[in-house]
């Protein structure tokens, strides 16, 4: 049997970090076992589902590279199928119509509370065989078994057992004509041949209900793996107060998709002490059965460390498309300046995010808009600065335009003027950037381009002469 996993978000908001980890684990499990990964949009909550949220989910999955093996499946396109299966249950005597009003259901709950019992449906319509009628309160309920237990072996949590006496007859079709979550997912997972259901542990309580529906339909249940939640650094449930929770916000903040995936795979799973995983290593080594039972804490400091690792070690050409996106977001036209891959080489040891890198790169894609007057006074308005800049202009005008030959020019000036490298580099750094802080001076000059570099030296000489 082909292994099939699915990620099934509800489009009522953005793709959050917990959802992204679930999607990654589903994707990895399918890839490791040579199976298929499916994306299903569970959009039957018509009041809360939005097209914007659907697009946010698709954008997040695409950015992370978690591509499904088929086009997304939308529950709203399958309404007729849900009705067919519900009718099957109805005809088999395994479901029934109920007509209580909201007030009656609430009274039922309050009476249960008063008796010290768990609030639940009392089964009033269970054996009345009420026919279909046009009624705004009409729902269809599943006849849950009254006796026995539901047992399943969760791949993460182990053996879980649930008494049927604890479960009431859940609604499978609402009064608005749409199926409920617990019913629709079972029909979908059967029709789509899902063999492994990997999801958050907030769904553990739903699992026995769903298993009973599988049994009623005469179908085997898939295997289940319920993932522990992700906590903030303070041990509380991860939320907006801990910072970004939307996957695409992490893109906006300058993180690389693979860095985020590498961080998420370790957020509940490990392979010895290994911290850095290529995509190939994740696929080869990940097994959902090895996921920890305990909740994990999200640490943006560690994510930032991972991000910088990939900025330093990935091929600049691989990072460049993401960096170009950030340059554009910063209002920079990167066609009017150095190759973004060269900028990555110059800055990657000095920043942790692409957003920070784009901000620092502005100096090579536009004019100097502000001079650090303290830097000007210290490094331009002194006895040697004009001589350094004049000599630099003469030599830079004809040097081969690469960082190494430019570095040779700087050494040549130092030897000729009998000055230390700092006395050469700092006036040139201020000339190129307007400040005394930049990457290596050879890269700083190189990225400016010959024509701009010569003009900036002229401007700096004018500054030096007051």
C-alpha cells in the first residue's frame, strides 16, 4: 500500500508555525517512505474561511518548498460526496435527524452541569426515526456506540483508550447544510487513501469519534500520530505576544526557508546531537515515531543562529532570489548596482537576516544620503587622508575590477605612504559609505563600482579639505 499523508489546514487565518511543522512532518514521512503528500483545504466553515487565508496557506507552503503531489483538494468542492455518505449512514440506521433548538441544547448542557456530569447530547432523537423535514434546527447526528471502548496506538503518544460511554452522538451535518469537521475528514481520508494522519495533539479527543465513523462505514482507520504543541520561551502556548507566528512573517523578517525548516524539524524531533540538516538528510533520517511526547519551546535566538549559518554556507546564487525579494521590499532597484550574490558574500558574516542585509546594502544601490560627521572629522580631516584618497583614485582608475586586485592597490598605497592598513582603509571606508563601518574595504570599494567609487573619492577629498 502506498503511504499517503496529508496536511489539512482550515483557511481561517495565516499558516502558523505549528501548522508549518505539521506540514513538514507529513511531507517528510511521505518522502522517506516513498509515498505521497496531499494538501487539503478544510474550508467548510463558511463564516470564517476566507480566500485571503487560502492564499496565505498556499504562499507559505510554496515558500517553504513543501510541494504536494497533486493539486490542493477543497472540501467545499466535495459537498455532494459528504451528503452521499451521510445518507448511507442514515439508511443503515447509523445516523438520524435531530431537531432541538439552540435553547434546548443549552438547557441540556446546563442540566448536565447541575448533575455534576460532562455536558453532552442526551440522545433524545436517537431512536425516534424522525423523517427529514424543513426545519432551521435540523441536524444529522451519528449513532455512536453506547458500549465498549475505542483503542488506538498513537505513533507519538502510545496506546490510547477511550470509553464509548464518554462520547455522545456527534453532529455530522449542521443546520446550514455543511458537514462537521469530524465527519468530513473521515470521508476525505477514506476517499484520498490517507494511511497516516499526522496532526496536533489538540485533535486527540476527536480521534475516537472518527475511528467509530470509520468502523460504521466499514473502512480501516489510518495510523495516527499526534504532535505536542509548541510553546513560547516562557512555557506558555505560542502566540503573537511571543513575536511572529505566521510563516510568511518570518520571510518578511529575513529568514531563509531552509533555515526555518531546519529549525522546525528539530522542534520536537532529534537525531543524536545533530543540529544542521540538509533537505536530503531530513528525508532520510526523519521518522514520526521518533517525535518527542513533550512540548517544545520556540527560540528565535536559535533560529537566528541557524539562519546566519545558512547565509554563511549556502551558495550565494542559491540565496540571491530571496535576497533580491528583500531588496525590492526595501525599495531598492537591484538592477542599478552590484550583483546581489556579490553583496551576500560581502555581508553574510555581519548579519543574521536578509532584511538586515538589505538595509546595509542600500549604500551600493544609491547615493550617500548622510555622512557620519564624527567619522569625517576623524578619518578624512587629518594630515594623511587627502594623500591616501588621491593616491587611491589614481590607482583605482585602472585596476582590474575585482576585490583581490583592489586589495593589492590598498597594500601598494600603504607601502608607498608608509602608513598602516587602518590609515588607508578608514578614509576609503568613509569615502565609500559615509560611515566608518562596512565590510572589508576591498569588497566595499568593489561593490560601489569603478565609476561610483571614483566619484565618491572626489566627494570625500572635498569633505577632507573642508
